[in-house]
C-alpha cells in the first residue's frame, strides 16, 4: 500500500509547513507508518502549486519540501534522515527509532515536539565506531528561521 498526497494540512498557505515543529510532528507518523505501508508520498515536493498561483513570498506555508526557489525546508531533512535508516529495527519509542542496515551501520532518528533529553544505550564496536550527527530544529537545518533573521539585519547609513 502506498500513501500519496500525505501532509499535515490541506491548506497551501499553512505557516506550520515551513517550520521545524512540522518536522517533529510528522516524524512519529512516518516512522510508525513504515510498519503499515510501503511508502509515504509527501504532498508536494515543491511549493510551486499551480492551483493557487505562483507564490510571491519565499516562505508562505506552501505544501512542499522545497520552497519555490528550491530551498530545503525542515521537513525535507526528515525524509532525508528516513532514507538513511536501515531495514532492521533495533529499538522504537515515542520519540525515537533505531535501525541497523545490512552492513551493520546503526542509525538513530530522534524527534521532540517539546525538547527533552533522550538517552539510548546502543552496543557498538568501539574499534570501528564513527558518529555523525545531523539536526533540524529552530537553530539548525531550518531555512525558515534563518530567513526570518534577515529582517534583523540592518544596512548601516552612509553619510
């Protein structure tokens, strides 16, 4: 079974679509849904949505994983993280999913609507362990938050 046109809102102008909060909201849905379906097709890949016209603002709450200028929104990163998960589930909780792939690589996907500490014990071969951390939150991986900061940048007056 394939879920197509999947998103959290039917509106092409819902500001939540541009936020890191949206990513944390969708993560448990997509992570648990893998047990029930073969795929989730996010609605849509880009904010270019012909039925409501060409967007006039870079961030306007559009459906897409990318803005109409191809800037990756936080939810884009969720799908990128999911693509790196292995097929063997080692642990699952309300706020995390731990997997291993055929080569033995262990991947942890964790999310939080309200930030809180997460502690996991994962057995690793210390001689060959390598850790790479990628994050999406209000300060990292969040193009919408960075775009909002442009309003705070002031060009000095020259006399």
